[in-house]
């Protein structure tokens, strides 16, 4: 991985994942309006008053994205009563599979359809590309029209709509220990954001 970070011919998504994005912390999160898994229009601004844990997931991914979604679900459980002041938000990170049918299928498969504060948002390719750009997410179609490659980054946006943390949410080996550790880190990040706004 260290070699990829300095090698100019390395996969740009690998380099981006190592280096992080160019986004600035403690700045207002760029607003967007997309469509939820239930077909409702949701803007990021409409979630003000809650801490938003924002991730980017591919609805047809069979590797990292289901693990990241599971970690977010566990983090929500760890928040206990504070979960009502939190919104877990994912934005589709695949330029081919963007329909609400795919986000619903992902939710059902990964048990997110029962999480009341979970939103999986999608839109037109132009809408999604704009959101990816503003949050420094690089999305690349893979051969065969299946999963897309994208950098794994999550953002903690405070109740006032300000980006407070940027977290690499690469699940690594996806073992029980790493998932539990990462879920705890996500929950702690949300709680820190809540504490800073009191």
C-alpha cells in the first residue's frame, strides 16, 4: 500500500483511499437532494438537528459495502437512545445500478430495512456525480457491468450541517474483531459530535 501511495502509475482510487480527500473539516456540508429507498425526496439540509453519519455504498457490491453497512447498523445499536438524534445515510456509489429497486434490495439483503434512522439515497447519474465530486468520492465502473470501485470514506456531519470528521471506512479483513472495533469508532465519532454541539 505504501508503494501505491507514491507510485504515479498506481490505481488512483487506491492512492485516493490512502491519501484521503481534499475536503475540509469544520465547513458546511454541501447540500444535495436525492431519493430515498422508499421513493421520498430527502435533502441533506432537511436532516439538520441530527448528527449525520454519511457513507457511500454500491448496492450490488458483495465485498466491502455490506460489511460497512453492517458496521453502521451496529454503531446505531451502540448509540442506544442517542440513535434517535442520528441519521445513518448512504449514497449510491455505482453509476450503473442507481434505481430505487437496487437500494431496496440492498436494504433487505443486509437487514437495514428495519433500521428506522437509515436512508439509502440515489438519483440520476448527474445528481450522484455532483455529490461524489463535492465529497471527494471517486467512482469507477469495473469490467463486466457489476460492482463499481470507489474509495471508502465516511463523514460525520454535526446537527448544524458542518462536516466534523472524515473517516476511512475501509473494512479491512472484515473479521468480527475489526467490525466491532470500527462500529465502536463510528459510534464514538457520532457521540463526540453531539458533545461538541451542546
